C-alpha cells in the first residue's frame, strides 16, 4: 500500500536581486516529495541551499530573497501563493521548525512547559490543559528525566541534549503534519547526539509525522532518513532512498561527500610530528590545577569545574582535549589564556610561571598564547574590514604600521590560503569557512607559541572542516606553533592531534599518545565516546543502542564529584564501595599512556573484547534478519 503524499516541492526557484537589479538564482528548479511517516534528508555543504529550501515549507524566505517560480504544496495547497493570514496559520500548526540552536530558541525567563505548549494553544489546536497533558506525554516519549515535572524548570536548568529534545516536544505539541529539523544535532557531543537521534526517530515513527532533516553529516543521515536529496549550489545532484544513496551513490559530488565523512576513530589516525621544533621544556604546562566559578573560598572555587589537572603541550605538538558538554574543556583553555584565574596549581609557559589573571600578565606572555573562539560570527567585528581585524594584533604586539602592516596582512592571508584582496572585505561578505580562517589569521598575526582552538570546526560542514584541519596541520609544520585543540568530535581530534586528553566531569580520566588512547585498553568512558561516533551504515544506531543499554547507562547525567570516580554512576564496570568512595589510581604505561581507573589494564582490555563480541553478534543478527526467507 502506497503511503499518502503529504508535501510536494515542484520546480522551486528562489532568487536574490543585486544592486544593479540583476536577478541571481539561489535555488534552481528543485523537485522532491515527502510521504506521511517519512524522513527526507537534504544534504550538502554550506551554501548548497538546504535551509533556504526547507524554509520554503513555511512560505518563508530570508531577507533579500524571493520566490521566483515553482510550487510548494502541503496537502495539495500551495503555501507560496496562499494569503498571508493562511500562511501564518500553517506556521507552527501544520509545519513546525526546529532551529539548530535550542539555547537560542528558548526564552530564559519563561518555564519550559509554557514555551512547549505556547504554539499549540496560540493556534487553537489544543486548550492549555490538553496541551500540558500532551507535552508530558511527549516528555515521556522523548525519554526526558523527571518527565512529569521537567516542564516547571527553566531552560538553564536542563542540559543541552535535553533542551534539544524539549525543542522537539515544542514542535510536536500541536500535532504538525511536517517537521523541519535544521541541523538539530550538529553542535551536540556524540553521546548526546545518539540520545537525541534515538528520541527523534522513535517519536516520528510513533506519531506517523513527516520530517525534512537538514544536515551535512552523512553518518547521521544514514541513521534517520528514509529518502535523501543531495544538493549543491541550489541544484539537486542526486536523490533516492537512503539505501541507494548510502550504499550505491552515482553522482561524483555524492561520492565526494562520502569521502569527507569523518572516519571512526582508530589507532593509526594520529598525527606524526617531526622533531625540528622540539625543545627541552613544554610550550605550556598545567600542574595540579583546580578551577571553577563563583569566587574562591578557603582555596576552593564555590563551583568547582576542574580538579587536579595535569597537562603538558610540547612545542610544535597538538594536544586534543575531548569530552562531553560541561566536562570542563573550555574552562581549561580559559585558565591557560588567563581569562579565568585558577584556584590552585600553576600554569607554566616555556617553564616560566604565569600569573592567573591576564590583567597581571606581561604583553609578551599575552602575545605567546592566543585564543581562537568557536563562533567566527560573534568573534569578528562586523563593522571592521579584514585588514583592520588582522592588523590590530600586528600593531598592538609588533608595532607595525602603514605599508609594512598591509604587506604583513597580505602575507597572513596567504598563510591561511585566502587571496590578498579579501583585506578590503567585511566578515558578512565571507562564507562560514572563510570567516573561520580569518578568525585563525587574527590569532596567527600575534605570532604565538600556543594557539587554544575551542571547537573551531564544530559548526562547519565536513568538507570545510577537513580543509580547516589541513590548514592547521600545515601551519604547525611551518611555524612550530603548538595547539590545544578542544572538541567533542573524537574523529576530528584523532586525525589532527598527536596526544589526547580525555576529560570527564572536570577530571582527566585518560591521556597519552593518540594511537595509544585509541587502542585497548581504554578507560570505560573513552570506550563509550569511541562507540558513540556514528558509522555510515544503516541500522548502526539500533545495533549500538542494544549494546550500550546492556553496557552503559548513557542517559544518566554527568555528576561532578570530589571523591571517587566521577564516571561511577554510568560505568558498566563500577565497583560498589570502591569506585564511589575512593579516587581512582593512575595506571601508567611506558609510552606515557595514563588511565585513571580502579580496574587493572587486563580487566579493561577483557571488557573491550567482550563488548566487541556482543556488538558483532548484533550485527550478524541484523544481517540475518535482512535475508529473504528461504
């Protein structure tokens, strides 16, 4: 029986008009259908038109764009040509939009429950009592903790992954026909992403609703999509079922997207560093450091985020810092930069002790440690041209002016592989990847010894992200600059870093050379991170959840503790009475690999072998289930 056709896009064309009145096509004749109970993924790199096309389902275009032709039919009714009042009625009621950032979607001053039910009540779909009851049902379906009472909390009182699921509840509350999911898991760490994907998939299936899923991540698409539309520069390159596109792509561009999928992190991926930049002492070092927020009382921060941290970064090396949201990655970088003074311990730059606050550091010390912020959009001044942005540190740290400064700006632009004429442009005239390069160029202009990169590729698509990593590798080899590379994306860290530090709940649970950290024995938390990186295989999510639910209570929250192992409440190998009461010893190997765990290295290796055995058993069962009956 054929599914009911819900949504049709027919020869959709969207254009912009430049200052000379010339029409510039942005979306160029796109056609696809969505049936009830189906998830259609729009994939492609930044600028391919994914979000522009998905917003057309709401009869909306971004400022400066207009509909130039074609039809967008919801249940046979063209949303583009319907009267504005009717368009307003369908937004939120018939078509619900889930933005990329849940934190920006929720009002921090209003309770979650009020915001989740608002659209359904406003459109007259449900009264307040019915909407509240429906919201609670959705909290249960989305597997949110304390589902009966979570609606009384405020947005800041739940985690990022929970807020992302609450945004789905907000969209689903009014029983919409179609949901538009715009990169809803891009900014989430791998373990949270798994939970959110699982919840979305379950609810879409149970509600028999349809969805447009906008993403650049093919491994995620393989887990959730029924049908895939591959876009490039506003045109469809290829479309077909998920199985066809994932397992048998035909178009060269689709194959290029496949090649850029971040591989599962394994030993052998780590960077190989030459000895030409080696020195006797680390470029930067953190010793026995404890830090947090809310001021310091009796030598301890009111809210402790990091506890007893020891990290060394050698000259010309890359140390990757990984862990879930809230584990203290950015706080570690802030302490190194002097943005947050530590409560205890020392920060050493080339063996010299640094003051805790940047206000007390010398100009030379400030110049040697540079911070590259996550979002280039907010880090770059939109009112300044690129030459002023890059020129500021050249003038401030090195006293360059006039022709000398302009020549150096051109040299730095060339270093980050951008043309010299970009110097006269404003940030708004650049793409996301280009802005991120300018963000790095500004830090490089100071000629630093250490660059602190905080999630610099998390908002970029896989092709642009891979190019940024290539650029950073070339800069390290050429200049000998050291990197502290903070990310929740283990695949990216594994491909770029020569050492990895695994943080959990403010403590280092494992660290060492990349290949050592990615080879058993692992800390149980490292194993969880590695097994949570999606593979580009249909059915991977279901196989992994079977394994994980037997092995780890992934849905439990991160708890920052002062005694015992912080991972105890989620660990499949926890020893009651020991792990929860006694700080774990550090198991050291000759290579420099360290694991903080009460279990022996042999026990950890045996646990990984058993976990792999269980997973292969599920994969085998899945393949047998797909075989036709004899």
